[in-house]
C-alpha cells in the first residue's frame, strides 16, 4: 500500500478587458451633421447605440455606477462625433468650474480615450467638465506617460439641464493617427467622475491593482470606408490690441498710442 499527496496543477489565462467582447459601435452619418451646441437635440443621435455599462473603480470597486450614463458615436468621412449624457438626480449639485485649457481642478468630468492606432500602447485623451473646461493629452507607454502639450483642433460644447449634463463634440480625423484600411477598430475607454460622490466610473472596467491602462481598453467598431485624413487644420482668427502711454513732444514715433491688428 502506498500513500502520498497528489497535486493538481492548472493555469488561468487572463485576457485584458476589451480584448474581444467589449465593443462600442459608431454609426455612419448619411445626412445632416449634429450641431455642436451641447444639447443633443438632433434625432440622428438616436440612430447610434448607447454605451451605458460604466462600472465603479472608486469608491466601490466593481459596483454599478450610481448615475446612468450614455455615450454615442457617429462619423462621416471627415470627423468622429461623440455625445455624452450624464444623468443626475440632483442636477443642482453638479460641479464644474471654468478654468484654463489643460488645468486640473476638482470637478465633475467626462473623459474620452481613443487608441486610434489600436496598438494597446498609445491613446488620445479628451476631458470636459460641465462648464466647458477641457483638457487634451497624448498618452504613451500604456499609460505610464502623458503629454499635455498636445493641443488638437476640434469642436465641443457642454450644457447643464434638468436631466444632468451633456457634452457634444466633433473630432476631425486629421487630429488622430490611424493606419489605412477599409474597416478600422479604435481602442476606447470612457470615464465619468462625480466629485460630490467621489465616484470614478469606467467602461470597460479593469481593477485598480492592474498595471497599464491602454492595454485594457475596449473597442470602437463600425468605422468603414474612411479616406486618408488631411494632416492639417486651418483655423482663421483676428486679434487687435492698443497701448496708451504719455506722448513725447517732437517724437513722431511716440504719439501716446499704439495699435496692432493681426
């Protein structure tokens, strides 16, 4: 008779969230484009399926978000359109302060992250608060590095109403980088912060103790037939200034007033 201890060994394979099943879908515009006013009033938004499954990372990791959120995506040959609706049962307590571009501040926020190369390493972040303050950042090394000197050209607007608050945006494809192809997939993450609840909710969900970030993004699918984008955006502007100082007698160049237009 023999006795002993038997050991059963096995492996559990863990794949990053968003590696297959977690998809959001963009719908091609066939007619009028949404007006970027932050109101989400155009019926065309209802043609795009809503991304709704945000999950808390803070304060109750893995719990459902306390307030409902909808994010929708439309596109045409020139731009990606994004609509965020953050429902809030206490809209009077929504917090948003108007600050300079890229300045961090305690506030409610909506964050959109796009890995347009779908390389699981780099991404573009667009962040907004209810007052319309924005922050745009280039992310690299799977989230280990961030560069807020990246300043893309795009349109956005926000609004606060009885339902909560909303963001509407148009991102020209010229401001993103992606490979050529008949059908494209972008990495995607969305995040909503509700400051009074100290809540941070994300799609897709990945635990706080995981290293990395971009490698856990979900997917934005449905982008078909995009032509190669232009790599330049021209934004015309005018500005003027005036300077007043004491005039100098006998000096025709010191009349006491200087104006410039550019």
